[in-house]
C-alpha cells in the first residue's frame, strides 16, 4: 500500500515538473534570482518564475492573468509589394511579448509583485530593459517590426487571396493551422476564423517546448514550421 502511494506521488510529481516548469526553469524566460539565464534579477530571494508574466490575482489585462505593464509604443509594421493586405499594429497577445522585447518597458514593471501590498520590486543590472541596440542581443526587437515576420493580421483574409497558404482549421472556438507528416498545429488568436489573427504565439511558446530551441512551438527542421502555413 505504501509503495503504491509513494509511486503515485512520484508520478504526480513527474507530471507536474514535466509540464510548464520543466522547460521554463533556467530558460531565457526564467528571470528569477537562481536562474542560470544571463538576464535575471539581482534581488536575492526573488525566486518566482511565473510572476514576471502572470499573477494569480490583481490581473491587469482581460486575459492570461497578465502581470506586466503594457508598452505604449507605436510600431513600424511590416509591409511589402507582394503582401496581400496591410498589417495593423500588433494585437494584444503579441503586445504581451513586446512588453519586454521592444525594449521600452523594464523587466521589473510587474503589476502584482510577490508579497502583500506593493510587494518586493525586483532589481536588474544595467538599464533593466531589453537591449535593442547591441547586435549580439538579437532578442531585442525594438519598435521597428518591418524586418520581422508580419503579425497582428487576420489569417483567413490573407489566405483567401493567397493560394500559397494552408486553410485554417476550426474546432469549436479554437482556430489553428495544421499540417501532417510530421503532425503539427499552430494556433491563431480569435474565436472564429474570420477574426483569428497570427501573433508571436502562433510560432512561439513562451514556456518552451522540450527538444525545440528558440521557444518555437514546433521544430523548424527542414523549415517544417514555416511549411505548416506556407505551401511552397
Ligand atoms: C516570459 C513570460 C512568461 C512566463 C515567465 C510564463 N508565462 Fe505563461 N504564458 C505567457 C504567454 C505570453 C502566454 C500566452 C501564450 C499564447 O499566446 O498562447 C502564456 C500562457 C499561459 C497559460 C495558458 C495557456 C497555456 O499555455 O496553457 C498558462 C496556464 C501559463 N501560461 C502558465 C504559466 C506558469 C505556471 C508559469 C510559471 C512556471 C508561466 N506561465 C510563466 C508568458 C509567460
Ligand atoms: C518578462 C520579459 C519577457 C517577456 C514577457 C517575453 N520575453 Fe522573450 N525573452 C526575454 C529575455 C530576458 C530573453 C533573453 C534575452 C537575452 O538573452 O539577452 C528572451 C529571449 C527570447 C527568445 C530567444 C530564445 C533563445 O533561445 O535565444 C525568444 C524566441 C523569445 N524570447 C520569444 C518571446 C515571445 C514570443 C514572447 C511572448 C509570447 C516573449 N518572448 C515574452 C524576456 C521576455
Ligand atoms: C511566423 C513565425 C514567427 C512569428 C510570427 C514570430 N517569430 Fe520569432 N522567431 C521565429 C523563428 C523561426 C525564429 C528562429 C530564428 C532562427 O533560428 O534564426 C524566431 C526567433 C525569435 C527571437 C530570437 C532572435 C534571434 O535571432 O536570436 C526572438 C526574440 C523572437 N523570435 C521573438 C518574437 C516576437 C516577440 C514575436 C512577435 C512580435 C515573434 N518572434 C514572432 C518565428 C516567428
Ligand atoms: C502561422 C502561419 C505562418 C507561419 C508558421 C509562417 N508564416 Fe509566413 N506568412 C503567413 C501569412 C498569413 C503571411 C501573409 C501573406 C500575405 O498576406 O501575402 C505571411 C507572410 C510571409 C512573408 C512575406 C510575404 C510577402 O509577400 O511579403 C514571408 C517572406 C514569410 N511569411 C516567410 C515565412 C517563413 C520563412 C516562415 C518560417 C520561419 C513563416 N513565414 C512562417 C503565415 C505564416
């Protein structure tokens, strides 16, 4: 009986560590004090990982229990002569990423810090923001998104006029682009095909995926991720 119980405890523990935490801990998105990442807080004892992006309470945005101050930047967006439609300002879910990656908001701009009241505000070295000027830090996208893959537009409207794009799949209120051999699914953001947009999270999973680099949702070996949407 005891053995069965302890086995169960181990299995449950494995299931939990095997999900979000296992991949995010010590990844570049682990900004806690004990993280092995280069960018992390210098405040000893500040060990929460999720807090840099989510809070269980006092959420400030309508979704994801988002815990960061939004960027107020206006972005230069992608355009090209061959694009079927114009690209708007990034959508809310992409702005979540840009609240660190455009380099205008400090890492410490957390709405609800650990502890009661104002809580403990984590310190960071340097400017405390993402570096967007040094070539060696490509993660700092800045506010010029003209040289980045277009985001923030409704996938189906672009797809309708471009035969080189795979038709999206609607499953209840979840819209995605799916391909086979190997099977892969990339999410679009919105509850109907007519409103679902392509955002940073269509290609990236900020928690990391086991065995896949760059926080990509699926491996891009042989450009498989690109070929989920583009039929080339
Ligand atoms: C660097 C920012 C960041 C950190 C740190 C982070 N998340 Fe997230 N999380 C996000 C973003 C962005 C999304 C939305 C993902 C999407 O667009 O699909 C999200 C979505 C989620 C979701 C809902 C969708 C899903 O993937 O299941 C859960 C649950 C979640 N996070 C839990 C956690 C937990 C638990 C931690 C800490 C161990 C954590 N996150 C740390 C950025 C972060
Ligand atoms: C709390 C701040 C924060 C948020 C929010 C955040 N990131 Fe990051 N991200 C970082 C930091 C810090 C790095 C590492 C930068 C460095 O090493 O100089 C990083 C690195 C990355 C990298 C490079 C990974 C690698 O292995 O080189 C990718 C890709 C990335 N982030 C994507 C995203 C996406 C997509 C989102 C939203 C879904 C997001 N990030 C949200 C802080 C953030
Ligand atoms: C269409 C898919 C796609 C979208 C949308 C996308 N990315 Fe990426 N991103 C990638 C791929 C693929 C890589 C890896 C490139 C490589 O390996 O050289 C990457 C790399 C990165 C890196 C690492 C930069 C580097 O060169 O080391 C960061 C940071 C990043 N993305 C953040 C973002 C953010 C923030 C957004 C939204 C504003 C976003 N990405 C939207 C596909 C995408
Ligand atoms: C989630 C679906 C999706 C993924 C994944 C994706 N794309 Fe795209 N991509 C699109 C859509 C939709 C457009 C807009 C097409 C249009 O309106 O002409 C686009 C536009 C582009 C354009 C600009 C075309 C132009 O006319 O200026 C290029 C280049 C491109 N993608 C390359 C890539 C590459 C390389 C990858 C992999 C790193 C990738 N895409 C991954 C959906 C995707």
